[in-house]
């Protein structure tokens, strides 16, 4: 694997991990908003499910990283 393809793969993996980490941070912030409100508010399912969408996208990106990186490097080669 040459350097541009390796760089594209690293970029795609970083992007997928960023989606997952951002989702974890968003869920933690939502939990903190609910837990430290006066009076405490129960955590609702729908906002949690909405906040999990980027994590699902991040896991799909991580699973398909080689294909996405190959496509990305082909786009920039031509």
C-alpha cells in the first residue's frame, strides 16, 4: 500500500472514530443535563436514539474503511 492510499485509509478511520467519540460526548452531555436538572428529569429514549445515529454512521465507516479509502484515493487520482 503506497503512501497516499495509507493516508486516505488513516483519514477515513479517523473520521469514523470521530463520529463515535462525538456521539459518546453528546450522550454524556445529554445525561448530565437530565441528571443535574432541578428536579432531575428522566432520560428519554427518542433523544438518545437520535444522538446514536452518528455513532451508527461511524461504525459503518469503520467497517467499510478500505472501500471508502480506495474510492477516495481514486477520486483524487483522476
